[in-house]
């Protein structure tokens, strides 16, 4: 009887430890890149065809003759192919996207004309298995095929200015309010506050990866996260993360986030470097 009780106690302890490890695991944005295979004849009409494998959500990003696949959730998304007859111009004419196959949803999230020459296709697969997705982008003519020097707003440009200051949703005027509140370590808080801290870290990690295409790895730092329990079920979270870029640079950034414990939703977030 004592042996059975000890085994049960040991199993319960292991389960708790594993749960804490998962809870404290940093949010990492999975990113992979590929060079397009150039097939066919270049001319007035351009086309790129991509094929990827996704379980969860991911963004297919195409710029020039390169592709970037960023996983938001689920298993790490994988490239199968990227084929183009010519590089995608910075400012293409008559740009179109067409989803060819794959369950779930494919949608055009950003056109290159207003996104520094980067086309973004968002893929959602709510099943529990990997799914293949094929899509095409097409255009007629266009301008700005040269990528040196980079276009304006290089914080969103592949291989752009990695030392530029990030400031996304961060209002400096709010510093007094945020800094004047009392914050505590989220590990010593209740389950609701801990869930808020984890949700905020995951959300901001995905934002940084999506909004800065030169970033290839984002890791949140749970030990820096602190929380403030406000009125109406709103929890404020502050913390830091670190990143690596495709050009080899890296560093830390700060974030703020507000989480509604009643709805389980992020209601506000910002970060800066």
C-alpha cells in the first residue's frame, strides 16, 4: 500500500513539474526561408506559385525571388516549393492572389504595393493534422525591382535597417501610468494573472515576428514578466523578449500588454526597442 501511495505521489509530482515547465516555456516564432526556383519566361505578366504544409496558422511572405514562412501556431510550417517566372516587383500592377487547394482558409493579408514589396498570405488550418496548401500570386508589369538601397520604413524590410527603433503600439505618454502602478512577479500570482502573462507573451512574440520580417527568431523572457491586477478583470503585463535577425544582429525589446480575464482576450499591446 505504501509503495502504491509513493508511486502515485511521485507521478503527481512529475506531472506538476512538467506542467510548470510548459507554462514557463518561452514563445518562439518558427521561421524558414527559401529562394524561388525560376521557371518559365519572364515578361509583362508575372506569377509565383507556392506550396507549403501547415498545421495551425502561418504566413507565407514573398518578396522579390525569396519566400519566408512564419508559423504563428501549431506545428512548424514547411516549404514544399516556391516557383516564379520572375521576381515580384516592389510595386506590381494588377496584383492578385488565388488559393488553389487545402482545407481551412487562405487569405491575402498584405499586398506588396503597401507593404514594402512583400506579399503576405495568411493560412488557417484548424484541424489536428498537417495539411498541404497551394496558392498563386499574379501581376502585370510594375516597378521597383531593385532592392538596393532598401525602400522607406525598413523596419519591415527583409534585411533592412536592423538598428532602427521599433515602436509598435507603444505610447510614451502612458509611461507615467504604467510606471506608477505596483507590479509583482507573475509566478507568485494567481492562475488568472499567470494565464494573462502567458497569453501576453505569446501574443507579443507573434506580433514581433509578423511585423518585422528581418527577424528570424523571437524568444520571450518569462523571468522578466511582471503583472498588475486592475479593475474589471483587466491584468496589465510588462516584460521583455529577445530576437535574432537574418543579418546576424540581435537584442532585447520591452513590451506592455493588457489582458481581460473575463473574456480571455488581449485588449491592448505594444512593444519597443
